[in-house]
């Protein structure tokens, strides 16, 4: 009777087959090969919010994964930049894939973002969650404390015209305007801040009578807001 040496080679698969390799009249080796074609499965996909309101907020996306042999890594795919791109791969944490979306670029304000998680096992089988969506709030800049340093000023002196601004992602710039039979841009300043004063010091040389003014501000995606009109007299 032949004796045999049993060897099991696992290639991680649900399909299996066997063969024998004889190396003498009395002995042979029997191989059983398992081929893993089973993709990981995911459960309990969650997202902590469906909208990001400002640059200080974050969203966590997670799912729980299992595999018939061994999980390997996952990554996150989204179109937050305008085209679909993948994050760097990460290791599972006790079967969980966790992705935190934070520090949103101000240029992404107002976008609807589609995303999914993609998980791999040790032999490259993959599975992905369905595309899900969250939004980034689109909001115009807000103003308070519109003020002028003088109501009446002598020609040639400086006057300070100001407003305080805030935005959910970024105030890009502010512009001082005078009403000269239509609103005309007079000075512009770069702000690039969530909240800031727009203080314009303007020399009144060449001005006379009543001068109406306002300040407008815009964010990174072109949302514009304008203060109410105020006026001062040059005497």
C-alpha cells in the first residue's frame, strides 16, 4: 500500500481541487489548493452628518467589513475636488474602515460630494459601498458694524469707512464703492480669513458735498454681499 504525505496549499479561495504527485512506487504527495474568489462584505455603513456647515466641522464615514480569510486595506473615493480621486490606502481597525473629512478647502463651498469606501482582502478581492452624498453649505459673507469715522469732514482729510465680515469658509476680499451715478469701485483689499474687518482709509481730496458709500465682500466661490449704503459730507 502506498503511503502519502498530505500538503495543503491555501491560496485563499472558495473553489478547491486536489491532485497527487507520485515520487516513488510507494509514496505520493496529495495537494489541496483553495482559490479565494470571495470579496469582503461590509455592514453598518454610517455617516455622522449629511452637511458640512463651516470649516470647523468634520464628517466621519465608516463601515464594518468581514472576509472569509483576511482583510488587507481600504481607501476612500470621492469627487470633492471636482473629479473622482482616491485617498491613500489605510489599514482596517478591528474590521472598521473609518474616514474623517475635515479642513474643507474654501474652494469646495457649495459642492455636493459623492463618496464610497472600497475594501480589499489579502489576495486582491475587493468590494465597495454604494455611492452616498453629503453637501458643503453655500453661504454669502455676512456683515455687521458698518461705520464711518466722521459724518462731516473737511476736504483733503482722511476718513475711515469700515465693516466687519464673517463667512462659513473664507472671506476672500472686500471692495469700497462710491455712488458716482452708479456704484464705482474705489479700493480693494485682500482678506482671506473666516472673519475680519474691512477698514478703508480714504483721502477726501477732490470730493465735495454728500458722498454715498458701501462695502462689498466675496468668498472663494464668488458669493457676494454688500452693506447698506451710508453717506458723509465733505465741507
